[in-house]
C-alpha cells in the first residue's frame, strides 16, 4: 500500500522513539490487563506497540504502510503486525479489549468510518485512547512564526476536538476524559512540536524527515527560509520573545479517552 509514510519510513526509527512518560500515560488511560488483547491503530514502526508489549501486554499493530511494518517486524517478531487502516482493520467483531491511536487520526481518510470500525472491533465497554493535537492547540505553536504555510496545511488536515468528539459519539463511544499534554524538554519522540523548548532540534534533517509536516507538506523554499530566520533569531537572542508570544494554556497535545457504550 502506497502511503506518505512509506516515503519517510527510511529514517523514521532514528528520531521517532517511544517516550517513557507518554507510554506511562497510555497505560494509565488504557488500563490494560495481561489477559487482554489490544490494538495499536496506525502503529507505524511499532515504537509504542513494542514498549507496551515489553510491559507484558498483548498488542496487535496495524498500519497502512508496508515499509513501516517491515521495520516493526525486524524490531519485534512476537507481535502480530497487519497491513490495514482505521477504516478497514480486517479484525473480527468485538475482538480487542482496548485500542490506542497515537498521532494518527489526521491521516485517516474518513474519521467517521475509522471510529465506526474501531467501535466494531472493540469489545463492549472497551476503551479507546487517542493521542493527538487540535487546530486550536497547533495555532499556539511558535513554529507558525517561521513556517506559516506548513503549519497552516498541517492545521487544515487536523480535525477539531469538537469534530472528533461528535464523530466518536455518533460511532457509539462515550468520551469519558480529555487530558492535555505539554511538551517536555526531555521528550524522546521527535514529533512535530518536539522542539518547543529546544528550537535547535529543527536544524537536524533526520528529525525533520521523521515529521510528516516537514517531509510531506512543507515547501522546500519555506523550510529553508524559516530555518534561516530561526537561526538568526537564536543567534541574536530574539527567539525567546517569539516563543513567549505564543505561550498559552491550551496544551500542546491531548489524550482523548472514550468507552464503547453497551447500549449503542
């Protein structure tokens, strides 16, 4: 299957690693049992799937990118890795006890079909944990100052919190909790806003290659111009004022926790 992540999968594992804190938060919200079976939808190269597997939980990893899954299999052949998508998992009805989806819903082709499919394969009263960002949060990233077109395109493909909650409800989920997350300086997983407090990270080509906004959406001229301006502002000590101008209380990302309703 040809996807945008096939094009960035070559160096993906060099910069995208399971973050310890985020892994613990996934466990906290999912609350899995060792007897259960769980799904990581849009698992990529399986970083979080494997991290949770190592803690003693049984996971299935599904992703549309064969290249990503090939890398996942090389890292851990004890996990079942399957080509598929949120809209079409290929799993039986009521077959998993819980589902996680990490920075994936903005890549789904059809949000309603995706959540309807996850509802189908999830057992009654099962939990789904989605880690994502919202347009409102992304408008607060100081990256907008240096890469306005790239961020605009990224924001446009990101469903709003209201849209996600509405679709989840229509698909038979009850949203039980929303937890915001702010980027920490020691973040191990180098996704889009990883450089919130460490802007120098964006000068690393491998880090940019592992971020879909830079590798798939960005215009090369804008990236070069933005990096040049960023370097100038760092050298002249202006970056602090730019970063401060984007401070907000929205959080940078969030965990959205839903439960499959029994009477749906």
